[in-house]
C-alpha cells in the first residue's frame, strides 16, 4: 500500500522511526489503513440503511471478539475488505430476517455458535505464530469476551432491546469466521487429522 510506504518514509526522515524497522511499520500502517477503510465502509453502509447503531454494535462485538478468537484471513487487503463486507452483508440479512421475539431461534443459534468458539478459538494465522502460553492467554480472553457479549445479548433480548439481536448475530458471524479460518488452515496444511486435533491450548 503506497500510502503506508509514504507515511513510514515521513517518520523515518524525521528520525521518529529507525530505518531498520521500516518493514515492521509499513506493515502496521497497512493494517491500520486497510481496517479504517473497511470500518468506514461498514459504517457508511449502516448509515445508508438508517441502521448506524446496528453497524456500530456489530463492529464493537465483531472486532473485540475476533482479536482473540481469530478466524478467516484473506491473502490480500482487497480480499480482506471484500470478505469483511460480505460477512457484514450476511449479518444484515440475518438481522433483518429475524424478529427479536424469536428467542428460540436466537438462543439456539448462540448455543451452536459457541461450539466452534470453545473447540477452536483462537485460530492461529499462519503469518502470526503464537507460543503455547500466548495461545492459552488468547483463549481465555476469547472465552471471557464472548461470554460477556453473549450475556449482554441475552439480557437485551429478554428486556426487549433490539440491539441484543444484533449482538447475537455478530457472535454467529464470528463463529462462522472461526470455522472458515480453521477450514482454510486445514486445507493449507493438508492434514487429515486437523479437524479432530484440539490445538488451542
């Protein structure tokens, strides 16, 4: 990403960043700019459909859980943006298809969504290997954060607050991302036993 290169060069010229750390900062700025664009697209789309609050809740839930749960990672920033927007479109479609009164569907979906979360979180990115200690730490954080969001969702739904449904569907999307990420990892590794092996701890 050209803008990331220019920003890094700017900081290097002013002696804020050491030259030998150029690649690290370029990659970091690329992620920041790419994520900012993705978030902006989601919020603008939400505003277009007069559902900015829903888009905000989705991002808060999705991002805070995905940081520690992991999930599907595209190979390029463009494909990452496309896949993230596609997941958001799926989220909006399911959100508008359901009614907050359909608690049996929502709660059943939450229970099912927790199966991949418990079984496979965190899904490790092949370019970001973690030590066993960090994997255990991320797993604990993933379960705690997902648990908090699930509790908020249940309380909101039982209180008749529509955003509880948005949180529930966001957790479903995170769970699907974990499945897709694990499937991609298994396909790349080419190991028949990948799915039966619990390697999160």
